[in-house]
């Protein structure tokens, strides 16, 4: 610790004396107040907030608390009503008795059984869904020019229902693959080619990861989307009028009489080949009914204005989701999913970061925007809304640092910054970590594509370089195995009522994490050049401004 600090001040002194570097701002070592982090957590994870579900009173109270803290620090309100940016959502529930799925072939009609043979999610577009059409198998249903892959080549799907395999080809790179194989992209490829519905079929690989049987636990889960100014659900394709997810048995029936059987297709997957598409025999009719309700829930936004007359028009964005999953349907005594680690901890660290910046005598050059987003647990919805309806110009947001579910129970010796390898943010995170006497480790789970799985990705999709910062798996205490602690949290407490304030928080870890987070912001806000995507980076090329 001392050695690093000495080195830091020596380098600052050098920077000050060397003429060419006089404009470089010296490092600032932040001193977080752990008592404040603790008190935020005590409040946000309390039972009275009932698990902060999107649209609930508990989450409204959490948001009011965050806005009040922002006011206390003197942040400039940057929502649409003070600190609040209210978001309207449509919540759709499926009427469980309603789904019908029939296959007509050569005069015979076969009816599939819901939910034993197929699943149908609620429709966000209409309360009455009905679609009939011929079927075309389209492989994975992916079009990826960058990977020279087009499952729709030579297929005519205009006015037809496409049948796609779940997942993506095994040779796709993990993060790019997650982009191309997302539900949104697959629907887009189908809709753009004139399809009117989409049926997804499971694969043997997919069954190993998420068996059809396990999906039956989620058939009552509502679907949500934010509503635009015309009350239309975002990220939806109205031309796709129906869909279903098929079990292996039902899929086998669907392929009967076609030029290849389902087993022929599965054999190609087994051999790592990408199956080409072809028409299936017969027509199907899909119908279901959904109920719709409109709910409202806030993002909370505050800005610390920068000190440089020009650079203050650029924003470093800190984000953390304040929502969680609300009250469990379990019959056990404790039904409240407090979400202490997910993500009262990240929100608390962000609040302390905001306070540390606002307490500085010399403000950073760029402005810093703090946003507590809602709807993360419903599919990164609040962040997507903010990134698509930002309260500052989208091009002025030059970097995003996102905090989601930092496990603050052991003194970690490293941090992980998902996405750092895509942009110049890597160097800033490395420097911040070194100033806190820890290191930056590479992504330990590249095949999980975590870079695409939290709120920062909503900013990435608007071209903003971003990192998702979490404590690493190395421990300063030789008796603590960080990987094990993380694994146990996931298997035992993640999205369960036991993720509460009784978790063994380590306040030194909370302090170190806040320090690294603030230091990243400080570096980004003061460096001469705005952060940039690496040359030729896929995400920079795909979404860059
Ligand atoms: Zn969660």
C-alpha cells in the first residue's frame, strides 16, 4: 500500500514538473466512508421496501431515497421531473388456458398440448394473438455478415412462420455470438424478411443447459417492455404475430415429411455443422390471449457538473440498478427478496461515489452523471430507456461504468471489468485498481458473455464504451477462496430471500470497491481524450457513434 502511494505521489510530482504534462491532473486517492455505505444498504435492503420490484411502492421509496441523497450532495437534477425520469411499461400476462397450436397437414389436424409440448409467452403487442401460415426452417435464424453467416440465404419467408433452433453455431465468438443470437436480433432478422411468426425449437445442447422441464417453472412470468411516446412497446416487432417454444417431441412432429427429419438436423449439430434451411410440410395456427397493464417506475438521475468549460459538456456515466425482484411466491416464512447484494450493494457504492465527488475541492473536468436505473431484472429495461431517451445528448455520454451485484463479503485482491478489453477503458481501470493496491483480472468466464448481460450493455448499444465492474475472485486472505464465495452466493442466495442484510458484508471490501469505482471516474473525467473503442472492435464498429 505505502509503496504504491509513494510511487503515485512521485509520478504526480514528475507530471507537475515536466512541462509537457502540466495539464495532466494528479491522481486523487478517495477515502470512502464505510458507515455511509452501510447505512444505504440497511435502508435499501430493508423488508419495508419489499424487494424493490419494478413498479412497486418499495421501489418508489428506494428511488425517493436515492433522489434525496443526490440532493444532499448538491447534484444537479437531471431527470425529467427533478431527479426522476419516469418510465411507463407494459406488463403482459398470458391467460394460461388460452394457447392453441394446431398443425394441419394433408387434411389431418394435430393439436399440440400447452404447456406439456410447447410454451407460449404473453404477447406485448396485442391481447388477442392469432397467426396462420406455412413453415420454413431457418437453422439458427441468424444473419451475421461480420461472421459470413446467413441462415436466410436462398430462403423465402415472406408471409410465413419461421422455425429456428435455439442458440447459435458453436464456432461463434462468445460476446459477438450473444449479440447475434439474442431474441431481439433473431426477431429482427425474421421481421425484416417478411416473416409473420417465429417458432423456436430446443436442441440437445440447449436441453443440457436449460431443460424444457425447468422452463415450466416460469410459465407465469410476465413479460415487460417500456412504452414509447405513442404507447408502443419498445424493441418489439408487430409484424410477428405469434410464437412458441417447442419441446423436442413436438419439434419432431413438426419436421415429419420434410426433406430432413429433426434427427437429421440434430446430427448435423452434433457434428458442429450449421444446418441449411428448408420448407416444412403443412400449415400451423397459433393463438393465445394476454392481459395488459401499464405500470410506471422511475430512473433517478443526477449530475455533478465538470470544472472544465469545454469538457464539462461530456459525461462519464455511473449506473447501478435499484430494482430487484420483489416478493417471492414461496410458502416459506421469509418471502421478501431483499436484494442486498443484487443490487443494493452496487447502488450504495454508487451513492458513496457521488458523495465523494461532490465533496472534492476541485471538481473533475468532465461532468459525471449518476443514474439509478429501474427494470434491470425485467430485461435491462430502465437502462435501455435511459440510453435511448437520455436527458443529456447521447453523443455527450463518453463512458459508462456499471455496478451490478458486487459481492462484498471478502477482501478481494483484484477487480474484473467486463468489456474493458473492447476500449481504452482498460488502461483507466488498470490505473484505478493499482491506486487501490489491487489488480485488474481478465474476464474469468468469457463463454458467459457477461459483457452483454447487465445495464451497461444498453449504453454499449448506443455506442458508449462501457465496463461492468465487479470485485475479482482473488482474495487477500489466504483462507478465503473468492471463486468459492462467489459460487456459493450464486447457488444459495442469488434471487432468494436470503440475499439480505445478514450476508457477511466486509466493509473494507466495500471501501476498496468504492475507491476503485471513484478512481476510474476521476481518471476518465480528467484525461485529455475521451475514451474510445479499440480500432476495429466489433462493438465499436456495430454501435459506435
Ligand atoms: Zn438480479
